[in-house]
C-alpha cells in the first residue's frame, strides 16, 4: 500500500496567494521522482486556516528520496530567500490501510 505525507501549514490570509503562487511555480518537480503517485494543495474553505499539502508515494523510501533530493531543496529555497508564506507547519505521515477510487470512464 501507499505512503501518504501531509504538510499542514498555517497560512495567514494575506499570504495565501503567495503560497499558491509558489506551489504553482514549482509544479512538476515532484512528478519526476520515482515512486511519486499523487499531489494536492488543499485550500481551507471555512473554519480552518491551514493549507494541506498532500503527497502519496509508493513507499516511505520513495518519499525520503524526494525529501533529500536536490529538487526538494531547490523548491524550498524560494521560501528561504523571500521568507516563508506559512507561520507554522506540521508533518503527518500515514501508511494507507485501505483505499477506494471511483472508476474512470473509458472513452
């Protein structure tokens, strides 16, 4: 089963556009990593000020290879250079115990 990592980031309202622009600017780097399965940036809608960065991998080892890669470091260098958009961050890691997907229609 897959390995999921969620980065729960507290983002002040005035920094939300900045955060989303930064993710859009580095889009695609994670896609090139072996074992990468899925990415989503989840925007809070109501009652929450945290964005969730959801990534799914084929294994913990694949995620660790991404986390220690130069592409990961380069992607996070922008925040270091211009200051973070988030005021706090918490990493949650999970092994997928069960999963279902909606079947995709065939053309």
